[in-house]
């Protein structure tokens, strides 16, 4: 079953590593205030290095080898070096997804080299991963030859019994035409499904300091910076940005069942867009969580937020009350929940009401939410999420759906929808079939005026384990992109990949 869940494991590992950066960039993004999180009970007991099982090694940083491949062994302690190599050939009828008639077939040869260095002790964790691509490509309108897409990720964490310091950093300089648009949509809801060419350099850094982990009173300090620098792009929605974030939270454990948190935060967002946006978002909130009877938890939050935007056209100010309320009831096979949240950004107040169900099934799991959202601009819309998985002796089926509202870099309120369906079937002990569909859509809400973009990807892969270390993948893909006011773009691709990862200890 490990082979059947390779694709899901890859996505999960990548999301775990990228999420701190994703969250930071979305919070600043187009100047939107981050959704008000309902207060959670502060941790009362913290084992040494609780995040160690999730610390990304080469398995996430260099998992580009793909489904069914051999992967570097996770570091469970000590010093470890990881390396990976993957070579792939791809032929695509319309690789740039040019609207209307394709300008010609693309031929791409990628040789990806990846590395990882990790050191784990009882009190410290250091992890460095990175990769680069030796690329030879013939694409209509240009040819590529040389080293491309260098990237590096670093994590350092040290802790004692009552405090923890975490440092994270990421650096990437990548040709946007070679980015997976579905991954871009996951990482950056502000630019969504923009697949235009050019390059992007997006360094990000964060510092988190926590103290009082075992005490009735504790502090959490978060500092972060996320940048985006574009070159060679033509889409007006792609422009340089810098987002600085800072927050300080005071966690108070009143008793065994009641916890509170007072949080002050600020976000500074500056851009190189047409109107030279310079935006400050400041908020102060207080949250309370109470465990009523062991199975019922009630939480609430109230606060005040102010968003001040300066442009060459003048200043705009939006301020007011924000908050939220949530109830979670644990039952024998999972839980029920209801949440109400009111958040504020440069466009005004947005209110979300969602109902959730988390359920364990005999051969899988089901977790979902459904609700409505209403902003100051436009009407209401349905939002929600669904995660469903089934595991059989020879088959795995996963389904993931999410739909939510955000504000893009042009201050337009938009709905983002993403659907992923994947089916894996073990042919025998050495090979498996892996096929599915990815669908993503961005569209405006009400009278926001945002254009609609839809992207669909159908794929089918055959994965074969040549040796315990080497894996071979062959497959086909079919992509369709539809944009408001443009002809439909279609693409068919055929590819073959050979790769391996390996680890050793000095």
C-alpha cells in the first residue's frame, strides 16, 4: 500500500513544508487580513522536538522523482545526507498553453539534482534541502540550455523544556512556465492560475519564539518576510511585492479546561503595481476556549482591525470589529462542528459560516465542511471543503475539494475552487497504475469584475520499481485552460521519468 499512497504522501509532505511560507504570503498578499483563527487550547505538555516526525528531509524537498519512486529514508536522529537524481523526457503539443491554435510541439529534457542535509538531536533540529535542474528544452519561440530553477529550504529549531525557537527560510528562482499551475494555485491564491511565462524569485524568512510552554502564562512571537520579484512577465497581475508580518500572543491557562489568548498583529504590504500600493493591517484580538465536558469544546474571539491603504490616488481606511465563534462536539466516530468568523480587509468585512463533520470509516476517512460566505462587495456564495479516502488491499481512492473566498492583487474578491481525484491500483508487487484529474477555477464574486479562469488536468501513470532504489514512471497528460475573453487552450503530453533517492550517514 506504500506505493499506492506515494502521490498523496508527496503532496502532504510538500504542503507541510510550504505551509508556513504559504500562510505568510497569503496574509499579506493583496493586503487582506488573515482569517481570524478561533482560539485553540495552548499546549500544556510539550515533548522534546514534537515536530520531528514531520521535519522534511529529501523526501519532501526532492520528491520530484514522482509517484512510486524510491525515497530517502527520513532522519530519525543524528546526521544524515540525502541525494536524489531524476532524468525525464517530455513531449507536449502545447506546453505554454497558448490560447487557440498551438504554435508547435515542445521537447523537454530535465535532469534534476537534489540534496538534503539534516541533523537531529534531543533539543535541536537542522534541515537543509534544495535542488536544481539541468535543462535542455525546445519550446516554440525559445530554446533553453543550462542550469535552471535553483531552490533551497532551511529549517532550524531548538528547544528546552519551556521554550522553543524556530527559524525557516526559502529561496527559489524559477521559470514560471515550468511551475505546476495547480501547485501555484495552492501556494498563492493571490495570483491563482496565472500561467504566463517569465521568472519569479520569492525568498521568504520567518522567526518564531515561544516561551512558557509548560507554564500558566506564555508568549509567542512571530516575525516574517515574504517577497516576490518577477521578470519577463506581461500579465499586469504579476508585480513585485514585499510583505512583512509581526504578531505577539499572550497565552493564559486559567485552569485545566479554560484557556485564553491576547494577540496583537501587524502586516505591512508594499507593491510595485500601477498605483504603488502601500498597506498596513493592524489588529488586536482576545480569544477564549473552554472544554465543557470532555467531548464538547466552545471557543470565541473578539477584536478590532484597521486596514490603511496608501496609493498615488490617495488614502483609504477600513476599520471595525472582527471575531468568531465555534463549537466542536466529539462523537464516537469523529466530530461535528460549527464556526462563524468575521474578518476584515481593504474591501471591508467578510463573514463565513461553516458546518463540519469529521468521520472515521472502516476502510478510510471523511472530513468536510460546508457553508456560506458574504463580503462587503457582491453577494453571498457557497464555500466548503471535502477530504475523502478509501484504502483497499490493492486500491486507493482519494478525493479532495475546497472552495473559499479571498482578495486578489487587484483588490477583487474572488472564489477559488480546487478538485483533486486520484486512483491507484497495484498491478503486482513491483508496479502500479496511478490516474486522476485535477481541476481549479478562479472567478469573481458578485460585482467584483474579476475574470474567470478554469484549468483541468487529466493524467495516467504507470510506475515500475526497477530496484529497491530506482523507479521508472511513464505517463500521459491532457490539459485544458479556459479564460474569459480568450480561446480555449489544450495540451497533450507524453513523458518518461527515471530516478532514485538515497541516504547515508557520515
